[in-house]
């Protein structure tokens, strides 16, 4: 029998026979559970894990779909950070949107959910639908084109002209001064959806007896109830809402394309997603686009980890 090398024996030790037997026995014992999980696992692996692995592999190649990928090492990443000025603009815009729109939408979602949760059940149901509707209404953000239309028929231009604040209509989505702030407003408005619904559900599950016990232990006002009882009891929903808010803030793309154009004026509305779409869908530089996608993926993962670590301290 061939003897295993020292490296394999140290870093890849074989499990003991009884351990292998125990693991296999547990698998056989819970085979129904594994069978139920199999469809989800297959879909998750096929449409989530596998594309991420392929994108990471393609980011080290040059690939135009028609020809075989050719390995180029770190060339795409060097080109991305040292030779691509537009990417640095897109990175700056994406970070601004993530830092402002993400936390603002998160706080607003919880604030509105906390206020609406205090309303009577029927009124609460109606208000929940009103706040959740924009996130499931598809291209409803086109309404903002009506508000900020570049002619005198736009509502904002009409108001400003009527009050004599401007001499002529402003083309908001073609003016670099207004593009990014308007994208921030629209993104915050659209993000009052899934996280808001999760917070409403979380507030409904908090045991009312905990508030009575807190009053006995010395909690005197609603703010103390919020910090010491409500937030710790809602940690799963807070975590879910944070992940959704961060993901939405980093993945802004369609809003910029539809409102500010593709590309936007002087790339004022360029984001990492639109930059990736430019190289992937228009120029067909799939290797370079994959490198952009990997950078965005690492930014999302890092932000989610930081937020999770922060939320673990809430109420502790």
C-alpha cells in the first residue's frame, strides 16, 4: 500500500474510521432532509456559486465570447485601477451612493416601520402597502422624469419658474450638478421596500411580555425600550434589512441608465454596474467586465461583514 506524503498527513489528515462511520450514519439517518434540500442546493450552486467562480476565473483572462479565453494574469486589475479613469469615477459615485443611500434608507425603513407598527391594524395594513408598493412596481422610477423634466412642463421647473427663482428651465438629468443627487433621492425612495417589510414583520414578533419585564427592571421610556428590548429581539430582521440595503445601494445601474442616459453626461451618473455593463454588453470585453464584477462582489461582501459585526453589538 502506497504511503501518504508527510504534507498530506499534516494538512489533509484522514478522519478516523469511527468518525467516517458516524458521519455516514448521520447522512443516512437524515437522508429525507438532504433530499428536500437538494433542489435548492442544485439551483443555488448552479445560478449563484458557479457564476461567481466562473467570473473570478474569467477576470484573469481576455475573452470576447467568440474566441477561447486567454490567461493574462493580473493585467485586467492593473488596467482597471491604473489606466481606467472612468472606473475611478464610477467607484467614487458607487461609494457615495452606498455610504449615503444605504444607511439613510436603512434608518428610514426602520423609522417608518416603527411608527406604522403603532397604528391600528387596518390603517397599518394600508400604510404598509403604500410604502412597499414602489419596490414592486418595476420602472415606477420613471415618475421622477415627470417631476424633473428638462422643459417648463416638468413640475419642479414649473414651480421654480412660477416663483421667479429661475429664468429658464433646468435640464436636471443633463446637468452634472444635479445627476448624482437626484440618483441618490430616487434610490432612497425605491429602497423603502423589502427591508421595511422585514422590519414590520420583526416588530410584530417582539413578545409584549418583554416590555412588561423591562418596566419592572427599570426601563423608563420608549427609547430605552427600543435599545434594550426591541432592537435585540429584531436582530435577524435587522441583519436581513442591512444586507438588502447594502446590496441595493451597490447595485445601482438601471436607474442611472434610464434617468441620466448611458453614458451619462461627463460620467456624472456612472456606477460600477453601468461600467461593467459597458464593457460586458457593448464592448464584449468579458474578462475585463468580470474583473469589475469581482471588485464589486468583494466590496459587497466586505460591507456586509462590517455591518454584521456592528449589528451584533446592538443592545449588548
